[in-house]
């Protein structure tokens, strides 16, 4: 009789947990939200590097994981690049400027709710580590988004620096809300290892997704 009772209670508990998850998933829908993911660098521009580990490749891998996570909540995703290429044209005199200019145009033409630029950091002191979210004051929403994502990283106990402002061309000229996410330091041994693993790429993608959800729901 007691065994039977335990079984019933366990069943009810499982049902309860399942229902909670279902309610949660329903409440945090990103349906109707358009998110542009901008994997930094590409093509001739590798970004930072350590031996043959190139920032541009890791940026794209993390961006693909991030797309997977955001899609689960019904968001519409655009990527500024899906291949190893930059967005410059053969006619651009200044290739880097042309690349960034087209990224801005791409973000703004798609009626984007917000954009996320994915990068990896480098510092000459290899002890330096941690995630860092940068934003430009062109739009007050940028700061809010950077704080929301930073909070999720801190909750997940991943070392994360205070959000800071950036005046870089892309972020200064994009009117749509968005941030630059430096996912860690390629110069730091531990983070260099983690950033190359699918598990960690997925973990940080889930955290960024939570930060986006919280930002859009408050
Ligand atoms: Zn970069």
C-alpha cells in the first residue's frame, strides 16, 4: 500500500515539474522577435588568433549554437554571415570599413528587434579572463541588454566583467539595439580550451538566450 502511495506521489511530482516547465517555456516565447547574430570577422579577417585557432571560426561556431538556442523559443534569426567570408565588396577601397558598413545595413534592413555581435577577446597578459559585454550609448536599450546578459553569466558562475561602452564604428552607427559579446579570452589557456568545446559553446549560448529573454520581458 505504501509502495503504491509512493508511486502515485512520484507520478504527481513528475507531472507537476513537467507542467511547470511547460508553463515556463510558453511564457518566454520569442515568437515575432527578429534577432540578428553577427559572427565577428571572417574571410581575410581572422580576428585574433592563437596558432591556427582563429577567432573568426570560433565566432561562427558559437553563433550557430546561439541560433539553435534562440530558435527553440520561436525567434526569427538572421546571420550576417554563415560562411568564412566577410561582407566587403571587391570595389571597397577600405575593406574593413566596407565589411562593417554592410553588417550595419544588414542588421537594419531586416526589422531586427536586436542584434548580438559575437567575438573573442585577446590581452597580452594571459592571466586575463572572463566574458565582457560592450555597448554603445547611441541607444539606452543597449546598456539594459548588456546588463541583462551579464547578470545571466554571473548567475551561471562564469567570470564576467562589468559591461563597458565601446565607440567602435559598427556599434556607434547601428540604431537597432544590440551589444558586442566578447565570449572570453583566446589568450587565456583555460578559456581557449573551453571556447573550442561544443559543450561550452552551447552553455554560453543558453546563457545569452536567457539574457535576451529577460531583457525582452522586462
Ligand atoms: Zn573580434
